[in-house]
C-alpha cells in the first residue's frame, strides 16, 4: 500500500486544490481516486507531479507495509 499523505499536505501548504494539480499535470480523476485510496499509480504520473511541484518522489509518496 502507498501513502500519498505527503502530497496532500504539500498541496495544502501551497494553497493548491487537487483539481489544480490535475489541470497542471493532466491527471485524470480516476488516477486521483486511486491515489486517494492509497493504490499504486504509474511512475510517469508521479514524475509529472514531481516536475509540477518541483520536488522528489520521496516528498510525495511513501510505501507502507500492510
């Protein structure tokens, strides 16, 4: 399982909404839903998020053992 809590916190800190991130990175609502449930998403999508937010992948996602 994955945790995207760091990403959600970063969006709050930057006063961004999920829809803003979706528009900037061309992410679909179904991908955002998967992330909201802690499911894995394509690395290319995570790369787009990192580029848009000028951060590293470890800044937005954690792997959590079940």
